[in-house]
C-alpha cells in the first residue's frame, strides 16, 4: 500500500543505484507524466530502493510530495539486490558490463564470507544469467577485479585527479598508481597502432574501447551534418557528440587535456572518456545528475586548480536566444546587453591565452535571429584577431531541427529576409 511522503525526507545513496548513471532523457519523459507514474520504493530507513528516474522526474517538475511503497531490507547488499530485482521488472535493463561488475562485487564478498545475505543462486536469478555465464565471469576473479581497478584509475586520471587523490581512493601506493597509469598509456598506444595486439587479460577493457573507435570516420569537408542528436544528456543549446569527436580527432591526441567552461549536458566529457582525453568541465548551472561538472562562471576568471589545457572548447549561451534559459541573473551571459556579452567573453579569452598550451580554441556561435539578424561570428572573429589569434578553420554546423516558430517565418517572409539555419564553429590558434 502506498502513502505520500515529501521528497526531502527520502535518502539517496547513489552508490546503491544499480546503473552507472541516471538517464536524463528518461527523467524528462517521466516528468511529463507525473500523474500516471507508479509509486517509488523505499526501505524502513527511507532510503530509495527503486524509482531513481521517477524521483528525479518529480524534482524536475518541482513536485514536493511523491507516493512511496515501503519494504524491509537487511543491509546495503540486500537493498541493492532488491533494487536490481525490482528494476528488472519495469525499469531500464542493466547492460552486460553493469551486470558483470555487480556480480563480481557480490561474489568477492561471498567468497570472503563477510555479512552475506545471498548465495550464488540468488545472484544468478537476480541478474538473469545462466550458470555458464556466472562461471565464466568468476573463474578469473583476480584478473577481473584488477581490470575494474584499472578502469577506475583511468576514469580518475581522465578527470584530472592527482596521483595522490587516486591513491587515497584506490588504496595502493602513489608509486603503484604511477606505474599503472604508465601501463595504461602504453597499452592504449599499442592497441591504437594495432588493435589485434595481444595484451594482458586485465587490459581487455581497453581493447573493447579501442574497437569502438575503429568505426570512426572523420569528416573530409567543413560542413558537418548529422541526422539526429545522440548524446544522452539533452541540454539547452545541445552540441552533438559527433561534432565533439571530430574536434578531438583533428585537434587533440590521447591524454591531452580538454577544458570546457560551458559544459551544459556534458557532451565534451562523454567524448573525452571515449577518446582517452583528460577533461576539466564546469558550468554556471551544472546538471544535478552529473557530478563530473563543477560549478563556475567565467566572470570569476580561470579556475585556480585548472591544469594547462591543450584544447579549449567554448560553446557559450547564444545572445538573446538563450535569455533566462540558465538563470535570471543579470550577470549571466545569456541575459547581458550585447556589448557586455562581448566584453565578458573577450576578458575570459584573454585570460585563457596565458593558460593554454598549444593555443587551440574552438568557438561555437549562432547568429541571433530576432527583430534583426546579428552575425556574431564576425564579432567573435574580431575579438580573437585583437588578441593575436589566427583562425585556422571555419566549419558550418547545420541545425537538424526546426529553429523558428510560425510567427517568425511569417514575419521573415513579410520583410523579405532569410532565416539562419546553421551554427559557426571556428578554430583559433595563438
């Protein structure tokens, strides 16, 4: 039987969420159908067991109260297993890598016999895997666990954690961390040169990632078209991940540092993880579901802890078009008068010039099409020119969706004007 409870009273333990991350598209979809969503499930301590997407959908819809059903759980392991069991009935299915990771984590505890509330039969039933798969996953447990640790080290390394910070998280010496990072680099280089290279079994996760990159085809022309936006986290002014991958291919190499101060939905991060690039990302209003995006506004200058980037990606809010989409603050770029907008960007780019290594900066902008058309690309080009940058490439990014409403189309026809259907992507080098 369900009962209402305030969202603030619910305890969220992200480490007990079965999946690697929340699907923001699903959250947005659910937020539009609040009235028909089933209750979420909590335990006796009001810890969320099942319904993470529904919980965040209620938050997105500014709802204070949600219907819950309460079950009893016996510790964190039992809670997570019940979350997975409930998820299998109606939620997004776990991927095989997600299942494998959970099975190994549970099995490690099982063989150590530490406060166990399950057996192998429950694990196979919970994860819907046959005995043969379970045996295959667990027969080389030490190698599998080491692979998980190496993948965690790689993730933290790409996120610009220091070796000392990685040491504190992983639990081995800083010298061992240094050796493992070096081995990761060496294996990636070897696999990129020859994807068929034989590598230690604990590095097979790198081979899987490299194989995905083998299907990449770089664009040959300076007009980039895609049929749809594919990155998972939709955000106002979304930049397709395909475009970001093109930029990484042409202007960076593995383990270069990419700096994105307008991170939005996190497309640069997702591309960097895929392409083995380190990243530092921030935004004036980070998405709550992404803990890899820091909160920062460029009016405060360059973050003090930012390492020297090799590549900077600037996709600022488009003037007027993004007004009050991020906040109602007067010092928000999207809400500024045009002269202040340009002045703020120029000051920030000037500071960046002192910090960047190779000097490569990619800048995305779209013309404003309101009462009149303002071609910002020309003004942005002049800013970079004043700061002694050369433009090495200009790429056209056609929009793949309709950008204008019916009234705008009618007015444009009446005034014998044309509507803008593309963004400019300019590449500058100091």
